[in-house]
């Protein structure tokens, strides 16, 4: 059962629905009406709590947390590790397994943290519980003397990320250490993570949803890697539709389309396979649009494959996540 005090603010969580149609009510990162229109992989990973946070202020010295999960995906990519963050500062990591996890957290003095910087990204009195990258959360309770976050507790800007499992954070330790999380921090922005492991098919329904959102200041769209499962004509059409409609829907907001990161397809085809075709398609579409706020970022240059990939030659390692986040944020600053 999901039972939270009114003081707790949910971040990157917009709905609830029965887990995989027959399970208990579970957090969703997208509306339940949209989820049922997507592919099977996205239908499942929409339940994963990547980039999802519980935010509140704490009046007392400690609080108790109870988390219940009804599914843990991609354990080989750090699927069940949560993180407690105080403002900008990591406090502790804790594993969240299948079933119930209980934790009692005692926090440090806030006064010392406030001395570090006069311009923090997150206020040092804001408590942030970063939920695991691949956990489906169906029960959660917090017991403590809490108060609601204040308007100035979070960054003023928000960056929306849409993409595959790489954007979701497969390969990172926690959502804050995903490449999307690192990019957001470097841009001094709050992260909206809409990465879907295996499910970034850029369907028209997802495109329409992204076009309808107006709660962000810039967007980063990762295209390609999951599209190799589709017929080439459909994959190309979906990508072209997303680029054109999303750019037109947000003409004044910077939008950065990232070409496919290094992958197994590049290794076996020496950068001459389907992934390279996707990169060229995205680049050509953006050049043809001639939209002043739409940019292409060459994802194949984002990491060193020798240190940045895992053994599947597609998902980044924790080092690769850092490399991508630093590369993309530097490119965004250079282009804009």
C-alpha cells in the first residue's frame, strides 16, 4: 500500500496502476492511459522508478522508511540500489530487494552543509530519497516529523530526458549517477527521466505526450538503439515524426537530439550498420528542419569503449555513464 504524508513531494511520478495489469497499484512515470498504448518493454519499464524521488524537509533527527517492491528488473545493471541525498550531498546507499525493505535514517547537522556553497543546486535542508533505477514500487511509508519542501529548494530549471535503458540508467549505480543525472547536475537543472529499457520506440502516442508537456526548460532526446527491433520503414517514420512534432511543439525551448551511443552493432559492422544509419537520419532531419533551437549531438563520441562499456558492448559502465554525462553537458553548453 502506498501511504505517504501530505508533506512528501513526489518527483518524476505522475500516476499509479496495477503492476502488469494484475498486481498491486504501483508508481508510474507516465499516465496510465499512455502506458497501455506503448510497446511491451515500455509497458513494463514505465513502472520502474528511475529518476523518481521522495522529497521533504525533516524537523526531527531521523525518519523511518518502508519500501515494498513487486518487481526488480536488470539486477546486473544495479537495478535495486536506492540513495539518500541531503540537498546536494550523498548520505547513504541502501539495497532495495524484492518484497519489503525497512530503513531508519539519522541525518547529519544541516548547518554544516549550508556552509559549503552560497548557491547550492538543492537546498541542504531538503531530504531526497532516490528510488532504484529498475524497481517497481507498490508500497511505501514514511514515519517522521516532516514538512513540505519550499519553492526554492530545487533548481529553477528542469531538463526532460527521453530514451532507452541507457537514459533510464542501466549501468549506473543510482539515478543521480546516470548520464542523464550527471547532465542535469552539470546544467544546474532538475531531471525528468523518461528512459524506458528496451522500449524507446518513439511511438506517435509517446510523441504526442512529450509534445503536450510544458514543465521543462530544455529536452534531451536519445534516439535509435531500441529502434533496431522495428521494421526500418516504421523506425524511420517514428523518429522523423518525433523530431518534427516535438521541435514544432516547443519552438522556443532548446532540444538536443543525441545520436546512438557506441553499441554492439558498431563493433560488428565497424560503424557501418543500422546504428550509424540512425545517427545519419537524425542529423539529416535536424539539418533539414533548420530550427534554431534544435541541435544534434554525436553520441558515438560520448565515451571511450575500452572503459565505458559493459560486456554486452551497449550498456555503459559506471565510468561510461560519467563520460556520457560530461560529454553531453559540454556539448549542450557549446551548442547553446
